[in-house]
């Protein structure tokens, strides 16, 4: 009985961590970081071309 409880707990923990995604306007490194219906958009802040000025956030495209 104790073993089955641990197995269930491990399965639930794995499923919760796998479903974590970034919502709108949150940081991302790629489209897979964003929740369903969002894409990761990278742009330059203030026209600056240094790598520190690059921002990537999850956004909705279209309506």
C-alpha cells in the first residue's frame, strides 16, 4: 500500500511539472515554453542592438 501511494505521488508530480507553461507576456526561450495559443516573440528593446537588449516574451498572434 505504501509503494502504490508513492507511485501515484510520483506520477502526479511528473504530470504537473510537464504541463507548466508561460502565460502571456512572460519570458520564454522558444515556442515550447509558452502555453497553448501563444508564441515566443523576440525583439530589440529601444532599438539597441546589444544582446542584453533582446527580449523574448509569450504573445498571442492574430485575434
